[in-house]
């Protein structure tokens, strides 16, 4: 299997539009956004970043590290 195909299989995209939208965020204030995702009970190497429509990633990717997000049913 080629490296690109392997990376695509391991990658999950949980993109969403935040509420409130980023245009409503005020400078120097904190914003807390929660997002429920459906995931298998395994460790995920998580990153977060912002995207600008039509331009791609905006700013730096923030590494969250290895997290267990899975459902424990």
C-alpha cells in the first residue's frame, strides 16, 4: 500500500462550523466549543486547526496528543 493511501485510511475528518461562528468571537476573550464525535474506543493522535473557506488551513495546527475518544458501550 502506498504511503498516501495508508495515511488517508488512518485520517478522520471531524470538521464542523463552530457555534458561535468565529466572526462573533471577540479579541482577548475565551470561547469554549464542544463537539460530539462518533469514534471507536481506541487512542487517536489528535490535532486541531482552523480553515478559511477557499484558502485552506489558517494559522498553526495545534497538537492535542493521544486521546481516547471512543464510546465505552
